[in-house]
């Protein structure tokens, strides 16, 4: 079974070609190629918490530092942690790949 990306899990419609792109734009996690393959996802679809500008909780989120608290409470984040277990890649490692 293929691993779900955040836009599939959240059904936000912000993936390229998604139903809400005209209204909200394409989500940066759906186009962040430097994280392709992370936790088995497409672009940053399974590492969205380290990408600024994602759309969560009904609004566009800011930088990693600004949105971290919200992401740590997100069911999708917790599902990735559980799915990946000891192979979960910590935020500092992912952020290094974004520099």
C-alpha cells in the first residue's frame, strides 16, 4: 500500500491540480523537491512540518519555528512518527536538507 502524503490525508486540495489550488495556491510541501522520498513521500508530503507556508487549521502557516507547536499536535505528524518508528527522520536533519 502506498504511503499517504499530507494533502491526501488532509484532503486540502492544494496539491498540483488539486480542487482548491485556484483559491489557495499550491502547497509548498507538494512542490518541495529537496525532501522527495522522505518517509516514502512525494516532495515534502511526509515531512510537511518542516516546510513553511503549508495550509493547516484553516489558514496558511508561517515558518517552521512559527508552526512547530501546531504540527506537533497534528494527527498526520503522529501517524508518520508511528509509521516510520526508528526510521523517522528528525526535524534538524530535514531542515539541513532545505538549506
